[in-house]
C-alpha cells in the first residue's frame, strides 16, 4: 500500500462542491434566509 502524503491527506478532507450547494450559497449571500423568514 502506498503511503499517504500530506497533500493527499489535505485533499482527502475536501469534497467537490455541487452546483446546488454553490447556488444555495450564492442565494444566501443575496437574500439571507433568516431575513426572509423574519418577514413572514
């Protein structure tokens, strides 16, 4: 078995961000969910 490098260990903890997650993150910056819920 190949020994894990520091770069491999760092990359292993990161997962690829999906388009849905990216969209929701951008929407939260434009219109924060807490602010919208306060209006109702």
